C-alpha cells in the first residue's frame, strides 16, 4: 500500500526581520522555521509588495530561518494564492498543483536549501511577468516546504504530513484596475417552532461573495430584513468576512438571524461594499405558523366536506 502524504501549508503573516538566527516573532512561522522578506534599504516591510509591467522581471530576496537545534532542508517554490472555501482565509497552492499566476512566475535562485541550526539563509529570486499577463493583482507566496515527512494522526505510517510556511507576495501588474464585486445565490432557511411563542425562531441567510474584478478587495456586508409594509425587522453589519477577497475568487458565507418572524412576509437584502463598489443581493421570505395553519386548513377542509355530505343527504331525501 502506497504511503499517502498530506501537505499542510501554514501560511501566516510575514514580517521583515533582521535577526540572523531566528525570525521576528510576527513572521510567517510554525515554531520551527520562518519565511520572510530579506532586509532592504527601505527598512521593514510586512510582505513582498511588488509592481511590474507585463514582460518585465523584478528581483528580490527571501530569508528562511531555522529555529531548531538541527539543520533543516527545504524545497523553495512560488505558489498562487486563493481564498479558502471554509472561511475565505488566505491560502496557497501546493507544490504539486499547477501554478498559473505569481506562483508560476517566481523562480528562486535555489529550489533546495539547507539551513543550519538556529541560523538563517537568504535566497534571491526573480519574478518574470509574461508579456500577455492580465493587469491587476496576482497574489502568491514564496514557500519553504520541509523535506521531512512526519507521521500522521495517531502515528500512522500510511498518512504522512509535510509542512510548509510561505511569505506572502502581493504583485500588481501594470494596466487598468477594475474593482468589481457581486452578491450571488442568496438563500434563506427558516427554523420556526410548530406552535408560535413556544421558542425563539431563527433563520440562516446564505450567500456568495464574488470578486469579479482584478484587484484585491476588503469587503463589508450589511444585512437588512423588511417585513410587511416595509417594516424594518433587522439591520446590522455582518462579521466573519474575509479580510481580503482575492481577484476572481468567490466564497460562500452564512449569517444567522435570531428572532426571525414567525408570521410575516418580506425580503432580506445583503449590501456589499468595497473600494468604490456597491452591490446587493436579495431573497424573499414567507413566515407562517405551520401547525396552526395546518389545523385551520384541516378544519376548513372538514367543514367543506361536512357541508357537501349534508347537501347530498338533503338531495337524496
């Protein structure tokens, strides 16, 4: 049976440091090693911020710091960034995945580096932007992947784990920038008590945020619910949003509405704003107390049936 390897990319905030044997406390690290931009004349920088026109090449340097008491060997590679489906977090592609943006354009001077114990090694890299590259943001990372394969959960030899740490690269390719955002596929699921007033009802609003433009956005979303005659039932700003919604990425999010109406008819509106764009998505709802309604309908049907039986008996006599 072949061993199954799982790659965990521990991509975090990367801050510049100038310590030779260990990275700064806030660098992208996992406790054993860190990856961060090398020192520059401009002083500290939190990430790699690069600008380049199509068809040009920029150079920079990345530092890999070993915080352990033994040498570590890493594979260096460039990776594209994306938003995770679970929470919209910043993540990067694995070494085995196909890179199509910044990850494909980054070329470290060495793709394999051994860092002595409690020391750091700085490696130059180039980033060559294709002549036909689309303008706008192309986020990625320079990743240091540990060559060691650790045992998986429970010490399983069939499930190995490789760990990696990446320093973020924020690349902007010259040309027109077009911010664009949409709110798509808005749905609402209701959880109401069978008997009104026996417990608090609630609803879950689900929606998709889609960055349709070519620049990274920091979206804000407001939720508004209105009932019959335009009454405002709810109005609040939503939290748990991604700090950065990367270009051409979409994520599915939810928001709970506690205390939703048990008897009403209206709509829910989501308004997303970011960088001079404003878009809305809407879904209608109908809240009815199903048990009383079912009793009423059953009673009405029974009454109609009894009336027909009476008429038949009267006609037969």
